[in-house]
C-alpha cells in the first residue's frame, strides 16, 4: 500500500537544491576567473620578458609604465580585447627603444597586431612569433634585425601585412611565405635579400603593395607578376634584375606606382605600358633600356612623375608628352635623345622639375617654357642647344636652379635673370655668351658663367650676395680689378674661380677670420704684388692656384699653418729666395700637389719641407679609397649640387699640359723645375712613396741621382733634365714599373744605361746631352765602363795610309752590297730571310 506524504511536511523540510546550485555556480565562476587570471598572467609574463630584453629606454616609456601594480591592459602600447581581456595589439613604434625580441612574445596567443617600427631592435626574429595564428599585422620597419626569414612564416595564415623595411635581413625569401594568401601588403625594402624573385609570388593574388626594392635580387622579373591584378604599388628598384620588362606588366591595370629603376633591364619600353592608365609614378631610370619613348606614354594622363633618365633611349621627345598635364617631375636626362625640345612642353603647367641634360638635343630653347611658372629646376646642360636664352625665363618666379652649361647658346645673359628672386644656382658656363655680367639674383649660392666670351668688370652688385657659396667666372675676357668684397664674402664663399681672364691689380687682402674658402683659382691673369697674408685665416683652404701672374714675393712660409692645404700652385710668377729654411708650426702634411716651377727660387732643395709631406710619404695612403676633391651642397627642398674644387686645374705632367675636370686624391706631384735650386737631390725624396710626377729639371743641381728614387713605386714621370748631375744612372730605377716618361738629358751622366723593364721603352731623347753615357737606345756602345779611344800614330805615314785604305774599301763594299740588296728587294718583294737575320741581331744586342 502506497504511503502518501502530506505536502505540508515537504514544505516544512529544508531543500538541498539551492546550496548545490550555488556551489556549482561558484565553482564554475572560480574556474573561469582562474583561467582568465592565468591567461592574463601569461600575457603579462610575455610582456615583462620583452621589457627585460630592452637595454635602452631613453624616454622611460616602459620603465615607469609596465608595472605589475597595474593591469596589463592599461600599459602603454598595449591593447586588450573586450571579450577575453587578452592582449590583441602591441604598438611600441617610434619609442627609440634598443634591445632584442624575447621568444616569449610568441605566447601572446591572441595577438593580432605587432608594430615596433622606428626603433633600434636587433638580433634575429624569434621563430616563436610564427605561432601567433591570429596575427594579421606585423610592422618591424626601421630596426636592425638580421638573419634569415623563418621557414615557418606560412603558419601565419591570417597575415595581411608584413613590413620589414630598413633592416639587415639576409638570405632568400622562404617559399612558405607565399602560403599567406591573405597578404595585401608585403614590404621587404632595403635589406640584404638575394636570389631570384620566387615564382610562387604569383599565389598572392590579393597583394596591393609589393616592395622588394634595395636588395640583391637578380634574374628576370617573373611572368607570374601578371597574376597580381590587385597590385597598386610595385617597387623592384635598386636590385640586379636583368632581362626585359615583361609584357604581363600590362595586366596590372590598377597600378598607381611602378618603380623598376636602378637595375640592369634591357630592351624597349613595352607598349603595354600604355594600359596602365592609373599610373601616377613611373620610374624606369638607371637601366639599359633602348629604343624610342613609346607614343603610348601619352595615355598616362594621371602621371605626376616620369623618370626615364640614365638609359640609352633614342629618337625625339614625343609630342604626346604634352598630354601629361599633371606631370610635376620629368627626367629624360642622360640618354641619346635628338631633335628639338617640343613646343608642347609648355602644356605641362604643373611641372616643377625638368631634366633633359646630357642628350643630343638641338635647336632653340622654346619660348613656351615661359608658361611653366611652377618650375623649380631646369637642367638642359650638355646638349647642342643654340640661339639666345629666351627672355620669358624671367617669368619663372619659382625657379631655384637653372643649368644651361655646355651648349652653344649665344647672345647676352638676359637682365631679367636678376629678377628671379628664388634662384639659388645659375650655371651658364661653356657656351658662347657675350656682353657683360648682369646684376645677379639676390639669393644666389652658386654662380657659374665661365668659359664664355664675357667682357667688362665683375659687377659691384656681386658684393650683395651674402649667401654666395661658389663663383666661377674663369675663362672669359673679364678685366679690371678683383672686387675687395670677395674677402668679405669669405664667410660663405667656399670656391672662387677667376682664372684665365685679364684681371690686374692685387689680390684682395681682407680675408677675415672664419674664412670658409676651400678653393681659390686666380691663375693666368696679370695680378701683381704679394700673396695676401690674410689667406692664412682660411683654415679650410684645400687648393690655392695663383700660377701665371706677376706676383713678386718670397715663399709664403705662413701657408704652413693651413693644415688642410692639398694643392699649391705658384708657378710662372716672380717668387724668389730660399725655402730650405722652411720654418712652420703645423706643416703642410696634406699637401700632395706642389708646383713652384718657372720662378726665381734659389738655394738648396727643402729637405725639411719634404719630410713633412706625409700625404705623399705614407704607405697607408694606398689603402685609402680614392675620392674626388669636391663637395656636395644640400639646398632647401633637398636639391643637391656639386662644387668641384679642382675644376679646371692645369698642371704639367709627362711633358704635357694636363687639365683636370675633377681631381682624384691619389694624384701626387712635385714640380720645382725652371728655378735656380742648387746642391744635390735629397735622398729623402725616395721616401715619397706615392709620388706620381717628379720634375726637378732646369735647375743647377749637382751630384749623383740618388738610388733611393728607385723606391718611388708609383712614379710615372721623372724629369731631371738640364742640370749638372753626375755619375751613373742608378740601376735601382729599373724597379719603377709604372714609369712612362724619363728625361735625364743635358746633364753630365756617364756609364751604361740600365736595361730591362720600362728602360726598354725610352728613346734617345731621354739621354741626349750626356756625352759619357752609352748603351741602348744610344748608338754608342762599349764593353767596358770607359771608352778607350783608338790611337793613331800620325807620324807613321804607312799606318795612316793603311787605315785610310781600309775605310775606303769598307765604303766600296758596302755600296756594292747595298745596291745588290736594293735590287733584290725591288724585284722579289720583302726578303723575309734577311728581315729575320736582322731581327736576331737586334735582339742579341738588346740582351747585352
């Protein structure tokens, strides 16, 4: 029988369910809290491990903020997800941090974005980073990471952006990277990656930006590049890529920027380039491209920058260039373009920089260039342009740099150029310009009108150019005196070229303290007086050329305080006196070219002077990379121009007048010829190991040629002629393996001429006027050191008759034999048997 329990009894008994439910909920909540706390602790540990790997935190971003006393999610640079409260993003960019990346960073399992660009992290990237399966954004730009990319990069299957610009990553791109098919942005610019561009790159069909520039990639551009139809930015510049630009490039119709410059690409610019109508930047410069500029270039009406310079392009500038009305930068220089500058150039009213230099362009500068009122740079140098400089050049109020040098321009320099108040560089040199120098623009920094037919005086308005850095007026027909204000401008002036004119008077004497002058050329004028002592204030002076004037002074020993002086030319003046007592406090240790020739210097050769010429003495100079004597000037808007301090420098070497456009630091020369030096040649000259040219000719030197000169292993020219040198030619000179020119003529040398090596190349002219020298190439030969002349007894009539009869017999036989041989030659052609005999005899004598 069933027992029924009254309801009232059940209600009165306490229930066990609520405590059970509460306990269960509490336990679940505790587990969740424990898991959450455990996970955030993992993230905290990973970040603290990263902090411990940072060795320099100059702004204390992490030192004061990343603390266990505060929540990880509140730390600087850290972002946490709202749902799981885990670290999802870490941004430490531009904090100037130094250190390495901790492998524990790979424990941030929720991390989707990591940005540490613009710091100084180094070392290798830990492989553990490829465990971050949620990662979408990686930016490691501008650090110093090295090593190779991990082969497990393919694990980052959700990766959309990978940027490793400006690091030191080496090796090849791992194929696993191309498994990251979600990639839209891949930039490995400026690393040390090598090999060919993998064909697997064609798998990344979502790519919008691909930058592999500034690496060491070689081979051809892969055809699969045509698969990347979403590409908007393609940068492959500054590599070693070869072959032609592939036609599949025409598939990339979304391209806005295409950089293939600075490679070794060949062939013509493909016509399919005309398909890329969205292009704004096209860089194909510094390759080996040939053919003409294709007419389809006119389709690219969105182009803002077109760089085709430094190729081998031919033909004319196409008329369709006038369609590119958005163009701001047009670089066609350093090609082989012909014809005239098209009038439609005037359509490019947005143009800021126009470079057409170093081509074969002819005709006049078009007047339509006056329409380009936004132009900042015009470079038409090194062409065959003719006619006058158009007056409309005065319309270009924004013009900063105007290069028209090395053309055939005529007429006068337009006065309107003086109105170009923004002009900083004006280079009109090497044309056929006439007339006077007009008032220059007020902000001019570089003024070059040399090698023209200009007349008159230097305008006084030149004194107002307080920013003037270099002035080149040489090789004209200018006259008058050099303005005294040149000395006052020396706080900005670094180079002055006034040579080969008709200036008279004296060199300005007011070079002030703080003078910045590095190069002063006032050679080939009619300047008199003495060398101004105030030049001693120009502590940075590298080159001083006052040759071929009428200066009347003693040797300027005070120049010894200019410890930067490398080139000193005093030749063909009226300098006089002795220099062997050269007393200096610093000495000309960097001097490598000195020309004192054609003066009236006297006394002994300056031994102490030679001892201080460390630039020529030191052997370590051979290991120094040669450089040109020039300086780059950086102007506003990052425009550059070179100041070539040695431009036009003329020296006499190897018997010829040599004119330098630029001078390498390895050229070493001493020319003390045509003076009145006496005494012996100092042995210490043999310690100037880097000397290339030595000329001591036309003096009163005596004694022997020092054998130490055989140590001048770089010597190419040695001239000791027209002195009173005695003794033998040292056999040590045979060691001069680079010697091209040797002149020992007009001395009192005796004995045998050394044989072998370079001495076998010198002719009679090298030894003329030394009556006691013998041996090849002279016809005078002796088997002993001294000739023993034949002695004839003139009192013995019989013996006299015998030797005279012998001579007559010899002449007779020679005449008959010579006529016979001539007959054979004319009737049978070249007698090769005789030629071979003569050659063998010649060689035998040459070996003696």
